[in-house]
């Protein structure tokens, strides 16, 4: 499905191998998610490798930062997890180019998110006002920031887990610099982690240069490896 909104790049809705939707940007020749499965990638890379380890280690509140709100899938799956935990999850996300309402509708989440409550939460995530904290469940607060990461002042030593979900380094090189990962390191609480689908050597070297302890772990279906990094302390 081709979508040509007036205020954003042309995108196309694509159905991935697990039946969930992603967006394709022809100008970049880039998808928002893995074509092997958008939901299974998000669950593996950000929930299983990121959020779950933080939940297991903490009895208090969890501070999550997502780089790239996109279709809202990572936020939706994290909200779903909040329905069965005792910790309060504060979810911050930065997005420079929010999707328009008709692109969000075209994703057709009703096809692959079968729970009507989660379908409603999907639209509430996108409808939430920008730069304002909104409590969406008893254990999930969302704050969307309409801003570029490099221009935003993050709180120091604050986040327990960072979902780094920018477009690939060759498509969006300004998001994969030493300066960016130093900025994120400073905003991460001791013991916090950063997780990403990317496994490039240049990415891991930039993380190490910023002070992160880096490990390669098995990737989601269709990808042999991914990256998880930790701030010691």
C-alpha cells in the first residue's frame, strides 16, 4: 500500500513474515522493522534482551528510553508487559518525524494485534500529546518528545534501558556516531543497558569508546547477531 502524506516522506505498508506490518521508505530503501517479522523482532531485541533483564533486577520504577517511536510497536509491547508487572514503567521516546494519523490507520494493527484492548492502546499511544507525561495503565507512563536526539537534553544517569531503534547506519549515519553513544551513556543509570538490532563492528567500537561494556548476543529470526551494551556501576 502506497501512502503519500503531504508532510512526511513517502512510505509503503508492508506485511512481514509473522503477519505484522512495517513501513518501507523508498527514498532510503529501508524498512522500519525486520521483514522476517516486526513483532517477533521487537519482542526479541527490545523486550527479551532489554526490558526483561531490567525488570528481573529491579523492584522499583523502570525508566525506558526509546530512540525512534516510529509505528509505536516497541511502546505497545512494553505497555502490554506493564499489564502483568508490579514495577511502574516510565517510557520516554524521541521522534523527529511522527507518523500522520492516516499512516497509523493504514498499518492495520487489527490484523495482527487481536486483543481489542491492545488495539485501543495502539491508537492511544499515537494520540497522546507530545512532551507531556500520560498514564496509560496503572504501571505505564508515556512521554513522547517531538525532537531529534542530538538536539535534546537528556537527564543524567536516568535510564535503566535504552531501545536504540534508529534506521541502519548506512541509511542514517548521523545517529550512529561516537557523540551519540556518549550522550546516551551519560543519560544511562549505572547498571543500565542499551539494546539494538545492529551488530556492525563500527557500532560496537563507538559504544566501547563511550564507555559501554559490549556483548554480541543471538539476533532475532533472520539475523545471526545483535548488540547489547551495559553501563557498569
